[in-house]
């Protein structure tokens, strides 16, 4: 989606020479930029353009189809929140499914939970997994957990084939709804998620920014209210390198044991967490509860049950 007037840096969109600028019709009229030290990888998979570069101030950066997916400096905020918001909200999660998340960061976070016995992941693009293993070892470390089963394929098709009531939690770590992730934001997909969850099971799905995508969010909320018969909530976190500096999550539960997402029943055993990979950098119980507080303009539109 590069505008022809933009200067390019070895094929990387750049408004200021030597900087990567994130230009997309999903956030017209603005473009967050990072200074590029060197380009480490450029490839084209069957699904998307993949770029890795070394930035001056955020470490290595992964770009898919011109959009920042993660940086070494702030990936903790996204991966820890999208994982522990759902998993700390239910007692003893055992079976977890991750859709997308091919960088392995969500797997790294799920693996901190000792109650978990099985972690399935369905990522559409093998190139994302390979690139992450090569350039982001501290993120891709999630793949090393023996409980992880990696499936390369479309998450929509994968979920349709899952027997009813299989998972305690489903985490949808998707890219934006332009490109291969489009269907992951649509009602039939949420229907498959609900079916794949046990009664009182939970889903956490990437749900865009209240500053940029209120229409998309309202649509997701409407769909989720129709499909998930437990609770339906929107939470958010800061991520400096995401458009508008934040990202939201939709957290829903199926009919069954009540899930009160705002008051985590499965708080972190810090000692156990410290044993695995690295200490948590972002998530704690206070920020968990705070994540559900919305600015007035969003509260009015989204409401909360
Ligand atoms: N974990 C990242 C972070 O730290 O911000 C966020 C994005 S993650 C890399 C998004 C992944 O979803 C991509 O690897 C993309 O290939 C994958 N994806 C997109 N559409 C998909 C689909 N239909 N099924 C499975 N995976 C999909």
C-alpha cells in the first residue's frame, strides 16, 4: 500500500530517508516511524511480505505487510497481557489454543502456567515462525516447550475441525483484518471459537485501537455478545510501537461457571514464573484489573457486562 510519492529504503516504506514509516489505509494520515540501523531480512511468503530490521531504539523489529508486529523492546506488553488476562481469569487452565502468534511470544507466556498440559498453535505462515527463530530467539523460545504442538495452516479451518468443548482458553494473536487475518474478526469464526471452548472457557482476541477502530470494535463486541453467553469485556494496554500507542483485547467466556475477568482468580505465583524464561516485565495483578477501565468515550460505545 505504498504511496508512489514515498521514498523507499531498499523497498522498505520510508517517509524520512533512513527511517521505516508504518503507512496503512487502516490509519490514514499518520505513520509512526522508527530509525533503521540495518535491514536483516526481506522475504515474501505465500501470505505476506516479511521484513526484519535493526532499529536504533526498539531493538529488532518484525514487519508483516508493512505493519509492525513486534519490537524487542515493547513486545512484553502485548504478549504478557494477551496471555495472562485470560489465563489468570480461570482456575487451572489445562488446554490452550493459540491462533496466529507465529513469533512464539504468546507460547512463551502460556508456558509460564504450570497447570497447562497442552498448548496447540495454528499459524498460517511458516516464514513467520522461521524468521522469529532466526532473529528473535527470546520470543521464539516459546516453541521449545514440550507441551507445544505447532500446526501450520489457516486458523479458521483448524478451529472448525476442533471437537466441541476441547479448550479451556483460546488466544487469538492475529494481525490486522486486512489480509490473511480478515476472517479472524468475523462472526462465524467467533462461533467456532465458542464451540471449541468448554463451558466457562475463555477467549482473548486482539481487538484493535479505541482511537482508530471504534467501528471494528463495536462490530466485534456486537458479534461476541450474540455468540458468547458468559461475559463480554474489552481491555487494553499500551504498546508504544502499535498504531496510536495502544492495543485492545476482547475477553469473553462461554456459558458455564461465571468468569469475572476484572478480578483474576488464578493470580501469578511469582516464584514459579521466575523459574521459566525471564521474569515478567509488564503484567501484574493491578494492571490486570486496570486494563478493563475505559476512557469515557469508549465506555459509552462499548459498555461492559
Ligand atoms: N505476537 C505479535 C506481537 O507481539 O505483537 C503480534 C502479531 S502475530 C505475528 C500475528 C500472526 O497471525 C502472523 O504471524 C500471521 O501470519 C498470523 N495469521 C494471520 N492470519 C491468520 C490465519 N487466518 N490463521 C492463522 N494465523 C494467521
